[in-house]
């Protein structure tokens, strides 16, 4: 097979489809050997990856890229080591391909089993997230899929090196280089073609801004698993513990504000605002967070700036946070219904009834009690990595790991039965 870098767009799709057919029958041991080669390649490729990434970062700064996107784009030695470790965690996970979901033997003796099978070719469109290149490649390989990646111009140099490292690793393990390919060289036109590659690409996963995701969902003829923006809420209930509220809100906002599971709006029960809010806001101020507050918040916190209607719908991805006082859990849940993107919602409470109401009534991919929203993550959930957080309700919802990259088929074994 020719070097995938010299192929036309159509040739790459054909090569991906052919590679996917071969991946269906490879053993778990072959998959794991290739994954270990990828992890070793990431560790051994630091001197190639970091300079390419620094070039992308410099271009981003020159073009006015936001600090949040720069943070997502950055790959340094600790982050690369974390990526290599994530690949090794995937090695340790059970191979989903061939698992029986359910089955039975019919009265006529037919044995029927629903088993997990790869999708085939997974397409991914994302921006300024070179870690996704490794995550999707590793998860696709372990679940028996080929991957066609459009990582965007902002990370083109980094992704180019990463894909070369992945393909070298695949080749060293006896697998086709075309099992993982980039189409970045085809630019935006390549992304458009990927969205219309029905018959070659079995499922498409977008990751990025709300506008990117909307474009893919609306324009693609390939089935899409929608990953949504993260307008994430925390409701501090009247019964909440003050220190717990401080710790959770600070962690959810400050630990890494540029990611989709960072909290963007905090709702506080008005009856407990005097007790709970000063400590929370002081901790945020110490971490340089700008608070966008309603009138009640501004009365309690002079440093707050007035919140507009747009703030409640904003995914800041920065050290900004909107804060609002509410009169009840019902008002809090009504606000969440109006503004949620269906990603992650959390309540801080010591009231068991309110906790269970929140879990039952709030409609999101992940709902939490007394925990930071930063835990909505494939790695934290024990998946090794993720291809995204699905905010749709079909097939996959929440962090998508190995099982979410498979479909199923029915395997029927008989001994001559005919239907009467």
C-alpha cells in the first residue's frame, strides 16, 4: 500500500474501509501490541512532538487564539506522558468486540446472540485538541475500527507528527497504516467531504465549539454522534456544607477552565446565600475568577459584574462564572432546563430528598450529587480515554469509551430449522 500521505481524499477513504475490514478479525493481543507501540512512540517522540506543538501554539498566539484554546492545544512532556499512560490503560481494558449483549435459545432450538461488532470506519472532526488524535486512535483500534481524523489547521503540525507516530506503531505491529489517517491536508473542503462520505464512513464524531458541532450535525449525511457544548451548572442547596461548596465550586471552575466539564453557572439557594456564598466567592476571587452575578449576588459581592441574559447561556471556557440566587430547588431545576446543553449538572446538598429529586428530574448525560463536574471524563470514569462526551440520547450518552464505539449484530445458529 502506498504511503497514506500521498493518497487522494477518495483513496484515503477506500484505504480506511479496506483497513477496517481487516481489523474485524485481529486478535486482542494484536490490538494491544499496536497500542503499546503507540504509547512507546509517544514517549519516544517527545523531541518531535513538542517543537511541532510549539509552532502551532505560536501561530495560535499570532492569530489571536483564546487562552482557553491555547491550553487545549498545548502538549508538553507531562501531558504526553499522561497520553501514553491513557493508551496503556486502554490496553488493560476488556476488548468489547465479540462480547454477548444478550442471547437465548428459542423453543425450536435456534440459538440467537446479540454481539458487539466494530462500526467500521469512524470519522472525527475536532479543533485545537491534539490529545484527541491519540485518544480516538487508541479507542478506535481497541474497538476494531479504522479512524479518519480531521484535526483542524490550529493543530496541523502537531497532529501530523502524532499520526506519523501512530502509523509507524501500527506498521511495527503488522497492522495497516491506513487504520488511522489524517485528512488535514485537504483543509475545510476535506471536512466537508468527510461529512458527506456516506458509504465509506460509518459514524462521525465532532468535538469542538458549539458552531463546529452544529455545522457537522446539520450538514453531515453520515450518521453523527453529537458531542455538545458544556453549559454546566452546580446548584448549592440550602442544606449544603459550606466547605464542601467552596471546594467543589473552586475545583469545578478553576482546575482547568478551558474544558467542557468546567462549571459555567452556579445557582445558590437564596435562604442560604448569606451563609454559603461569601466563602465560595472569596475562594473564586483568590483564583482570579470574574463573577457575573444577578442583583442578589452583587449585593453580597461587590466585585461581581452584572450578569446579562447571555451569561446564563455562555460556555465561557475561561475564568468567568455566572452566579444566580434562586428561591427553591424547583427554580434551580427550571433554570437548568432553560439553559442546559445536556452535559453535566451537579447539586451540593445534605438533603437526601432533594438529592434524589435532582438525580431523577434533571435531564443531562451526567447528573451528580456532592461532586465536582470535572469528573465527567472518560479517564476518570475508568474508560482509559474518551472520544468525547455525548449529549445526545441515541446509542451513546456521556463519556464515550470502547463500548460506545461498537454496534451490534445478531448471530443465529441453527440445525436446519424452518419457519412454519
